[in-house]
C-alpha cells in the first residue's frame, strides 16, 4: 500500500501562509487580548461588588500594566505580533490608563469610599476600558489593511 504525501513537494523553500490564514491568526491573537481584558475587568467588578476578598485585587498591584492577563498578552504575544505597528503604542498607552484608573477605583474601595469607587469605575475606568477596546479594534484594522495591501516580504529585525 502506497501512502500519499501529506503536503505537496516543494522546491525546498517554505511556503508563506496565505493572506486569509495570516488574517485569521492576527484576528485570533487580537481577540485573545480582548478576552484577557474582559477577564481582568470581571475580576475588578467582582471586587467592587464584594464577591472577592479585598486582597484579591489591590490598588498597589493594579497600577502595574504587566500583572494582568491583558498585560501578559500586550507585553508578550501582542508585542511580538504587532509591536512594529503605529497603533501598538496607543494600545500600550490605553492599557496603562486602564490600570491607573483601576488603581484609583481600588484605592477608594479599600479606603471605604465605595460610592466614589463606583462613580470612578463608571466614568474614568469605563472610558479607559472603552478606549483600550477601541485601540485593539484600530490595531486590527491596521493589520488587515497592511495584510490586504500590496504583497511584500516582512523581514524580522
């Protein structure tokens, strides 16, 4: 019995993935960033509603943008895949603002000023969170525009 090759024989050079496949991978990666933010956002909401221990999320930790699931993505996979794009700097800035606002919300919450914490959550934090998601959307549009533009070879620096 003769086995068929899994891939067609090539001239030795690796095939470049199709544009559709690259777009799918990039879109999935950006969705990972969105989902990571949603998870952290949910943890913050649980903190504000008293569903989590006050020690679960502390202001002095929340201010760091690299200690959350989205920060892991931003400083890891996001940086590797999108760090060269102009929109990536804005994404990093918006992510930092989310953490600044969240830290302020938690400071109020932990000092007993729950009403002020909730008010800031609904304004400053919510605005920062929306801007972060918009930055992710903008980055996705930049990627897709580049991807569907003229075919060019990307060279790693």
